[in-house]
């Protein structure tokens, strides 16, 4: 679209259109085109940055997922160790009770032997 107030149009012999513009308008068009190219380059850089950030986020999500799985495994191990610990404590208590019973039996056995000896001496 051209504005007749700022340009003049002429058609050349090879069917190309020749547009005459004031120098000020031509300079502004060139500046806008250059800025457009710069904006396209900046846009491409920004799109590449977005892709890199998305990859980084995906990597971090993978790490988070991995750490969550490890946490679940560690919690399971802790529960298992707690169960094993309580079993060891129970076994220790049972052995302590067994030792006390054997000590009492030995005391009773020793006391019984003394009674037998006393009874023999009294007879």
C-alpha cells in the first residue's frame, strides 16, 4: 500500500514498479527494516534461551524425581532397620530373662545341695 501524498509511482518497461519516496521516509524504512532484522535475531536468541531453560527444568525435574525415589527407599530402609532393632532388643530381653532364670536355678541348685549336705550331716 502506498500513499500518494508521500510517493510517486511509475511502472518501468519490465513491469517493475518504481516508487519515489522522500529521503526522510526512505531512511525511516531502512531503520525499521534493520530493527526488524535485529528483533528477529533477538527473538531467535530468546527462543534458544527458552529451549535451554526448558531442558534445564526437565533435568531438574528428573533430579527431583530421583531424589524423591531415593527418599522413599531411605525411609523404607529406616523402617526396616527400626524393625530389626526392635527384634534385637526383644531378643536381648529374652536372653536377659533366660540368664536370670539360669542364675535362679543355680542358686536353687546350690541351696538344694547345701540342704542335702546339712541333712546328711544331721543324720
